[in-house]
């Protein structure tokens, strides 16, 4: 008996530009759709974050499919929604790993064949436009307020979604332009528009034209006007010059688990500390601040899950420091399930940020609620 699958369908959106689809009728859209499906079934490898991944080809040509053609409510551009069953007509499961990367690869093949503009070039243009608008908005803001930033982006035609934690602090956001969504981490190469760095970017932009703001000067908190809530952005605490930071407490040794000491290269870095209890034992963890920020931006909480983003973050920190058994225990205590593969670990070519991102994704998977079935 086959185990239940998480996602019963594969959803794709085919959206050629208005110029590329000008004058198309039902036959042209039908031919374009089947051209896309046939090319999707040929994909057996994709590039993701600079690495080549082998994937199992789909069998969409022998799968139940539904295609719906309609116009975008704002732009009026026609686009096609394609929905396919995860199980094909032969009873096999269509692999959905890297489905977005597969679609981008197919789009590039079709665009080259038809002489259209490359989708990655279009994506790059969109990102540059969004980054330019975001920087213009920050320059024009006399005071830093999240709701002002969001409202100004909406005025320019973007859809914005702020991701807040249980303390109502913004941990990330996405901007939608047309049918494409962009995370803050994808905007620009300097990562100045991340939620955790946005206030700092606003300060830097205003230092060029206004009175300089020193590091130890706290930003003036704007008064509440009774109309819109003002979300203050927490500032990192500045350590006293005379303050001597106590060393991290040694971690208790656990079976099948070894603590990885901080390397020499971390000695000069700013560290993030967190202390908590798991299974009756106290843990005082420290990881580089840069790795923590990447981890925090990459953490996702499953819809309807009992755990919070902070729980997933702590599981990710334990994985980062190679406390695999403790991370599994904590994930189970917050409603997650599953385990870690025997070959899990940091690879030689993994830098801190890449390893932090891997740990965040693994922590989200560990904390995902496990389906349990009972037999009579």
C-alpha cells in the first residue's frame, strides 16, 4: 500500500508576455501548452544555487491534466494555469522536486526556440526595478515605519506580504510583481533589503543627506497617531567596551553526538547566543551572527503547525552545531516527527551561510507534523 503524498497535484503557470502571445487563439495556446508539457518530461537535471541536481523525469504526457486560460485582473494579460495529478495513468508518482527550476529550464528552451526573450533576463529586469523602487521609497521616508514601506510599495503596483513572528516583529517579506513573487533575500546582491537589515539601510541612505546617525544613538520612536500602528525595529545591543563576554559553557556529551567547537575564524565575528532547555538539560549555544541571520530568513513554519518560528530556529541551531540527537528530540517535543539521515552533516565545501541554510531547511522538515496511521 502506497503511503499518502503531501501534495496531490502539480501547479504550473504559463505566462508569455503580451507581445509574445499577441493574436493567439485557442489552437496556439493548445500547441504552446503541449510543447511545454513534452519538454517538462525531458528534464532530468537542474541547476539550483550553483549546483547540479539530478531529478527523476515526470510523465505529464500520460497524466490527468487540467488547463485554464484567463486574464490577469490588473494587467489583463492572458496566462495559462496547468494542474496535473501527482499520480500518472500508470499508477506512478510524478516527481515534484525542483518543479520551479524545471519550469524555468523549459521556459528558457522554448524561448530560445521561438526567439523570445530569456526568462532569466526578464527576472533580472524585474529585480532591478523592484530594488530601485525600494531604495527610492526608503530615501523618501522621513521616519522608518514598516506600514509606510508596505503602503508605498502597494502604491507602485506591487503586492506585499510581511511575515511576522509571535512578537509581531517582521522576520521577512515577499514582493509580487505580476505573476512572479520575490523574497527579500533575492533582491540585489548586497542583501541590504533583508528585513533584518532594512532599518540599517534606511539610516545609511539618510546619512548622505541628513545629520549623521551614530551607532550608539537610538532611533527616535515616532509618536502614535491613533490611526496606524508603528512597528519599532529592534536594534542590536552594543556591548560595553569594559564588558568581557563569558565563554560558552561546554556542552554535555551525548551518545552518537559530538560537539563541534567554534573554529578560529569565528573568534573575531559577532556571535548570536541563545540558552534553552531540552530533555532536562540546559544548552547555551553560540553561532556567528551572519549565519544566524541567514538561518532566520530561511526558516519556514508549516501551515497549521503547533511550533513557532523560534522553535524551528533552535532546532536549526542545534543542527548547525552538530547536536543531531538533541535537535531530533526538540523537534518531536514541538509536534514534529521523522529523523536525520545517517550521512547528514556539514560538507567540506559548505561555508557558514550555506550550512546555516541547509540546517534551516532540515529543521523545518523535522518540525513538520508527522502523519500517523493506526491499524486495527
